[in-house]
């Protein structure tokens, strides 16, 4: 079974440019998460989807960040415009609701460098 | 608060046991997890423990949970050079909620 797929793996952009990240969760997982991991830190949640509904976006900087999960499968996270402080690893995770522990499985991440 | 604390570094010799410690603050945590992150990679789930358990063993891994002290540990027996990575503990407060991660412990295994 394929794991969580993310693309691109690496992205280098200049500040003020837009950037988008894509995530394909594990088949059958209805919950999808976007986390941001700053250098030397643990990941922090940006947004959580249950199917196509964003049920927790309290940590998403809505002035420049947006996300969507059309049809409740793939998801896209966008930053426009990017700032220097957005340099980080953006991790996507998915889980299957209804299981006892709803374990979250992570993709390899997209490493963003804003110059 | 939402703090999950870990020591930053641990160095051991190959073949020794490694013990990585974690403390958390919220007594309502339901599950606690250990993830492993190798350089340039995502997070790999190692194991988890339900909050009403004291211990869980899975091959070379042993998880101990002290709910009274809000202390979690991961013991790796017969540590190998391939175990060198950053280890994150994380808690979750309710099913489907967000994971709260510690800052990670970098394990270095010397031959």
C-alpha cells in the first residue's frame, strides 16, 4: 500500500512569490493534516480536514496561507506571498477515523526555502 | 499549556541500550506516540501507547508511561548505527485531533 505522497520534495523561491504544495493521502484515509516543521523543532498543525471540510484551521495564517481538499482526497496548501520566515518543511499526514487510535501517517514533506 | 519536553541530544555506543525521555503537561492525553525522523525524511511511526497502559513492548522498543508524573520514555535495546535519527514524542488529546510534538531528541550511535 502506498504511503502519503507529497510533491514537490524541494522548492526554492524568492520572497513575495507564490508557492503550492500537493498531498495525496493514504487510500481510504478521510482525515488529512498539514503540519509545518521549523528547523530544530517538532511539527505544528496548520490545518486538519475531515473529508472535504476544514475542521481545525485555527493555526493557519489566513492572510497568506490557503488550503483546499476538493472531493475529500488530495489537498493543496498555498502560500501567497511567501515570506522569509515561511522557510520550513511542510508535512502532510493522514489517518482513518473510526479506528481506536487514529494513527497519523506522514509523507516525506516539502522543504521550502524562501530567499 | 501544550508543552511536550524532550532532551535535545543523546549519544550511545552501538550495542548499548538507549533511553529517550519525554514529559507532557496535559493529563487528558489519550494516546502518546514515538516517531523517528531520519535526515531529509518525513516522520516514521515507531510505536504508541494508550494512556491507560503502563508499558508496551515491541521487539527492541519498550515504552514506559508514568501518568502520575506525566513522563514517557522510549527504550531501544541493542542500539544500532541505523537507529541514529531524531526521535519525537507526541501526544493527542482526543481522537482525530492534532498531535502535540516535543522538539525532538537527536540520537547519535557511535560504533
